[in-house]
C-alpha cells in the first residue's frame, strides 16, 4: 500500500496542510515538528512493536518510541488488553481506586536498591510537567525558600520557572527560554552549567539560605545525552543537604527506562550511595497513557493537601486507564526487557560510532544506559555548551536519509534515541544497514 497509488489515501503533506490551518504549527507539541530537520512530519495512523505506520501507509522502524514511554514496544497486547478492560469499567471516577494504590506500591518497591529506598510516598499526576512543578512547590513549601537551581540543557517540562536554558524543543529552536514568563519569576531560577560542582558551590555561597532545591535529570537526555560525571549526583545530594536545600531527581525520562529503578537505581547498583529528597517520573510509568508521579520523603510529600499546606490537585490524576497501562507495563518490564533494550542500544550506538570512524569523520556518541545520542563534534559532550558546539546542521541530511530508508529518528540532534524490547536483532540490523548512507549524507552535507 502506498500513498501514491491509492488516491483515497491521504498524504502526510495533505494532513499537515489541514492541521496547520487549525493547530499552531500543525502539532500539539513542538518537538513533533520537523523544524530543524526539514520536511513534513509523518502523521501516524498506528504503531506496533518497533514500528510506526503513517497515514500514507508507510511503515518505519521507530527510534522515538513516543519520546520514551514505549519501553515494551508499541501497543503491547497485554498493555492494550489491560487498558481495554479498565475502559469497560469506566473512564474516570474522580475518586480513589485500588489500582492507584497498587501502582504507587509498585513504584515505591522498585526504588529499593541495595537496601536504600528513594521513596516513602508517591502522588500520581498526569504529565511530567505537573510532576516537576509539584516537586518545586513542595521544595519551596518545605524549606520556605524561593530559589531553584537547574542545569543548562536539562528539560523539566514547560512550567514557568523551568524553561530557562531548557533542553528538548527549547534547545532545538535555539531559544534562551520562553516569552510570557515575567522577569520576577525567571529570576527565581538559577541556571548553572551541568557537571560543574564549583558553580554550585558559588551559587550556594552567593544565596545563603535562599535556595529551596536543585533539580537535575538523572542523566541529562534533553540536549543529547549528557552523562553525569561519576559522583556528580552523589555530590549534588551531599551539597544540597549541607545547604538545607532539597535534591529533586527528575527521572521522567530515565525512570524505568535505563534500569528497573531508573538512573538512580543504576547508580546504586554500580556502588553509589546517595538518595534524592524528591523524584519525578513520567513516560514509562504511564505505559503510553497520560500519567506521571512525584515521590520522595514522607515528611515532604505529606505537606501536600489534604494533609498539609502545599496545594496540588487534578481531575484526571490517577486516571484508571492510565493506571492500568502503567501497572501492566511495569509488571512486564522485567530484567529480560532491560537486557534486550540495553543490547539493542549498545549495538546501534556502536554501529553509529563505527560508521563515522570508517568515513574518517569525528563524531561523539554519548550514552547513558540505553539512552544515546549523536553529536557532530570531536570530543566529549559534558554540558550544554559542548552540546551546542557542534555541526548540528549535518543532522538534517542524516535524518532525511534514515527516514528515506524507513527509519524514524527523533527530529532533532538534541534528542536521545529511544529503543524498546521489541527492537530485536532483525530490526537492529535494519537500522545498522541504513547507517552508512546516512552518515555519508551527513559528512557530505
Ligand atoms: N522532565 C524530563 C526529564 C523530560 O524529559 C520531560 C519530557 N520530555 C519532562 C520532564 C516533561 O514531561 P511531560 O512532557 O510529560 O510534561
């Protein structure tokens, strides 16, 4: 089936023209636009396992995986069945349900590694943005301090205080932040270079008793992959504690994706010994449905209404369909799933490196567990400045060649590539076979 031969089949171009006439930019989240890579976004009709299929009937190997949630691959039959069963029982109640408790118990139990527990309480929300926004409010409520430290190139959703020098779509569009945020609000956020403890010490010294929290991604994965240097997260935990501030570990992207217990779990298994005060989750925890969570210390979480003075609420929080998808996904995401995702990621990341070596063109492939990204730059990518110091325009030709060969990559050089347990050897081989032509196109661009 191709769009060219059947006149009743819409093309992506027709869909895009129609959507742009009613939806700003034709997309409901800017990262979906092909702004930096050019061309027409593929309008997807369906997805299954490692594949997505567009309205024109073309199927692609998908290395976006819904920007993270699809750890098991798309439309896993057991997850779909769980959602269907939940739907038949009612779409939304606005009252507590058994499933919410079960999901919270599951998440809390997972973040128990080598005798260390990162969570005592957990509240379910609907998006990662809500989770980090609530974490910040909690930290301010707990400390009675105004300021928040974030790292340049990290993305924590689109709440007012967290868009300064943000990664993801903000980085792709080359924006310093967002319009529409009063200077008074922006001034409450201190943006520091990632992996720079000296800068953190300077900030704490310059604002004694004023910093409520440091928020950091488990591993940076929104300006390409920014690996935390060994001991960096542990040092953040120690320094925030010493300063009377809270450490918010944003695992919306890394949580349940790089390890059964997220980036934190991966570090603990490697012998680290630190705990965050608050942790945020999203993406995989909702199994592809709108669900996210904020958890952490009991004394802090119990500041939330109805127990305490920090207000947070949601009509659709803990939605039964989303809870069913999250529970089914976490139940299926066993050690074998993580081993398969790791193996597929390793094979593609290595292949990516090899193909540019063969061409004699220096690039950097950064890896944080099963997350990896490509930078057109000779040398390590430690922070946002490094990430921006690359020949990113070469990605346009690379992306176009891969798409032409039936491989759908994230449409920005500032995004990580996402794999799933459904990306088996045959699928990985298809990706590897497409890499040489794409790399040549990038080098010749
Ligand atoms: N934090 C991180 C680390 C993220 O990667 C994202 C989304 N990519 C968010 C927060 C925001 O999540 P959401 O898009 O669900 O609001």
